[in-house]
C-alpha cells in the first residue's frame, strides 16, 4: 500500500473526483462497477483510477468480487490517507478522538466539562486537545480532513450553532464554526448528538433500512430520523425534537425548557429522578434511575414502565406521520430493557393503524458511548467525499505537497 503522506502530483488525480466519490460511498467497488456507474470511457476510468491508486488515496483490499473469471479485488478508500478529529460534549466530560478514514479510532482523550464554562472556555479546551491529537495523527495518516463537534443541544446545522433554550447556557447563536476555523484550516461540522447517534446506528447496524427513527432516552429525550436513506433535519434542523411535544393536563409538570407538559417533564431521566426524590430516593440523573432499577426497587420499576408508556404515546404519533419500518430505542434509560420497551410497544401497537405497524420493528440499541463520535466521523466523510465537495478535497490533497494542513493553534 502506498504511503499516504507522500507528495501527490495533481495531474495524477485530475478529474478523478467522481470515481473517488463512487468508491467512498460503496456505489462502485471494482473497475467494472466504476465503468458502469461513471459513464466514462474505459481508458478514462483506467487512467484516473491508476492515479488514485498511485497517490495512495485508494487501495485494493484483500476482499474479492466474483467476476466470471479471475476474482477482482475490492477497491476502497485508503483509511491511512487522512484523519478526522471529533469531539462529543457530554454532561460532565468531553470525549475526543482522532479517527482514520474507515473510520476507526487512532487516539482519544477525555476532558472534564462544566456546562457553566461557556463556549469560549470550552472551545479553547477542545482546540488544545485537537492540536495535540492532530500533531500525532498527521505523522501516520497524512492530511487533516475535518473536525466534527457533537452537542447535547438543538443545532442549526447549516449555520453550525446552538439555537433556542438548551442545557448549554451562553451557547445560543455562538459562531462555533467560525471560532474553530480561525484556529484550524479544515472544514468544521457541528451537529446535535442524537442526530449523530442516529447516523451511527444507520451506518453500522441498519444500512439497508431507508426509513427509521432513533429515540434517545437519557437525562433528556430526543430523536433522529432517517428518511429515504438520509438523515432528515427539517427546515431549521429541529426535526426529531420529540422531548418537547406537549400533552397538556390540569397537573402538567414544568419542563426545564420553561413550558408545561413536555414529554421530557414526564418521562426523561431527570423527571424520573425528580419523582424518585419525591418518594425518598436519592437520584439526579438517568444513571441514578437505572441504578435504582438494577436494584429492583419497585418505585423505580413502576416509574420506568410508566415512562415507557408515555414515550410510546409520542412515538406512536411519529409512526403515524413518518411510517418508518424501524424504531431503535437508545440512551441511558434503554438499559432498562424490556421494562421500558414493553411500555413503548404497548402504546404504539394500541394507537397506530395496522398498516403502519404491519412490518414495524421496535428494538433496543446496541450502540456504545462513543456512537456520537463515530456519527460525527461518518458525517464528515460522507460530506467531503460526496459529489459536491470531493473535487475540493482532491485539491487539498494536491496542494498539501505531502505535508498535512497543520493545527498549530
């Protein structure tokens, strides 16, 4: 395999963007498939593919495809030809990782985090960690391709900023992309954590499913939606914010968003913790709730089952509107297993029409805690290797002269 950090002659990969995009997406993984999918002549495909192979951006894997004669080796992006750095801001910590183009983790680090720190202090922390990770990653993986940031807040994806009330005070309308781009000369992506977890679930477990909904039930409640095989964000990036759908009643509880009757205020981890405290049990977070569930305390079991039915009410509305074939339940409270899931299923199958539930599966997520990080990496790579931007990516490789863009900070 060609060393990825070697100087790349621009003439070798001139016009090869469409082929690179087809290989990256998996739409074409052999010479014959490239020829058919690209519509280019055999000579042009051969010339441009040879350039990509010689540059080290594309490699032939050990996997083979039947070809009617001699098996042909599968073409793929060389995972060692670049790297991304992704960060996930959680409740108390920031998890960062440098990943290759597979993506797979090259190195990672964790920083303490307080929601009272504000964006300037937090991004300075993240920036220092990115610089350290990039310094090591660029020695083995060449070009610094991009940065992805996962936030536990509503995000306007097009502008890359937090919008509206959230658990991150001081972040509303802050120019996160602009701040990071002043320090790093790479593309920057900012997205809501649930959307990124949705992308990860779809890519890793259910790539053949075109229409699915991922519901994260933790300290808060949110969802991400895959429609037609792609993440659906809505006009402003607010699609999937089911935690703040309101069911009003005379005793509607106050939500932390300031409104009454939100699903979060009835069934999120913080709301169950509130109700457990009222019954004399100490609980502050979704993890505390699950600890009580694991200890089989009747009050916790009862509240989690009731939360499942409450969430099932709003999920049934989602099913009626979107008609997905799959609902995936994740987040900390999903560790409650069938106790939570049975309540959701009960309400969905009770309230939805048979046509909407005929082939519907409702399952628990198997995602790990780093799923938002991997979702961020997939987001970056899918965008940069997409048809609209792949030529820009090739230009960056051509102009790097074998020296990666540096994160000097």
